[in-house]
């Protein structure tokens, strides 16, 4: 059963709306926008019926707050008012509402219009989910191609994806860069992280899988995978026009080899000038490289890898992220040892 919030400071209107809808939906009758936002902490609605003129927070202000919250940004909102005019209606639709109902209203008409919008919203959700599965499938195939060619890094993409999810959730829990992370969709971000080494498609197998130390010339070629990755991502965006989905992916690609102290590549950025996605991927990428076997080295134990990471806090890595990484060390060590448990 879908959940509907009805927000109106008029008790009579609240009763009328609830009577019209409660047989078909779970209805929360709320007398203020503040009460709605308190409830959002525990319940996310499928639809909001929102009065415009309320004493503490008007409908337009509330609409803006709903749109700014990742939990409610996609929830359809219908304005209800007895003060409707053409200018107000136009402004409301520009602000993002899906419909406008003038008071007094017929309970039958209200029920039908609410039902119509919920059916439309359900259709959009199902089509969006289908599109997401398609996009995620394409990302996974591209990532698998990279890993298939880079024999030395077997399992790297899966392990780093798992670690990215753990670290982002831990950063949010600990209030580190929480405001910026609030706008990230975790599923999209984890999928995007799988593309961080996509540029290795353009690197010779001979160099990728060389069983020994690379020459300076060969290392320069390996480093070019960042620019090659940017080129590939930009080409996909140009072909599809879907810049939003690959926005975080491009940041993972572009900045995962930058260093907090500015000694990284390819741009030599330092500190907070490195986008957050790059700072997060940097620590995960290095940790996985340390605990993994390579033709030129034996794997570090998880504890030794963790010690190395912490020694580089404030030099190679963002110290705020490194601190949270340390707090979740057991989870990362478990992924390094038993990655299949976290798939």
C-alpha cells in the first residue's frame, strides 16, 4: 500500500483528504511542513499533498527542502490551495510539482488524480530500474574486459567496489564529508567505481602483465591509462548524452592517482583540490594493490597494508579519510581475505 503525506494547517481539509484516500492508501495527516520533515526521518512517502499557505513554512519552501533531500527528491508533490491563480500555478510547476488542486475539491476527483499520479510514478520507477540494470550491466562488462586483460590484478575491481561501499557508508556515519556525500547515490557510485581503471584497455598486454619491474618508459605508458580513461568516458558521454550517470565515474578515473601532498599524477593536485571521489578511490586502490599478489611482489598482510596506509596519512592520503579507513579496518581486511562473502 502506497504512503501519502497530506500537509495542511486546516483540520477540515485534512479530514476531507484522509476520508477520500485512507481506504486505498496509508495516509499521514500533518498540520505543518515541520511535522512532515520530522516524519521523513522514519517514513518516506510515495506522494505528498501539500498546502501552499501555511504559517511556519509555506509550500514553496517545503517543496524546495523536499527536492534538496536525496530521500524525497523523486517523490511527486501535488499542491493544494484555495488561492490559486495562473501566475501561482505557473510558478508551482516551474518549482517541480506534478499537479495543482484548487480547494474546495471533490473527494472523487482527488482520489482519481492521486491514483493517476501514483500509476505514472510507478511506471517511471520501473522504467528507471530497467535502465539502471542496463547501464550497470554495460559498466560491469567494460570493467570485466579491463580485468580480463590485466591478469596481474585479478579480482581488483570487485574488491575495490566492495571497499568503496564500506568506506562511503563509514564516512557518512562518522560525519566526514557527509554534506557532499549526501548527494551521491550509493549504487551508482559503486558501479561507477568499477570503471576507475577503464583506460588500461589502451595499454599493451606486454606492459600490463610484465613479470618484473617496469622501466621508466613503461611506467610512463601505464600512467597514461588515466588520460585514456578520461577519453573513453568522454566518448561514451558524447555518444549517449548521459553525463550524470558517468560524472562520478570520470572523477574516479581522473583523480585516483593524485596524492594529498600534490606529488601524484596526472594533474599534481593537492589537498581538497582533489575531488572527493579521487581521494576516496586513492586509498582503496593502494590498499588493494598492497594486499594483492603481483608478478613483481608478494602480497602484504592486511595488517602491514593498514600500517602502510596510516603512515601515508597526510602525505599520500586525505587524513580525514584515512582516519575513517582505520576505524573500518576489520571490514577491509575481511574483504581482502574473503571477498566472496561481500559480493
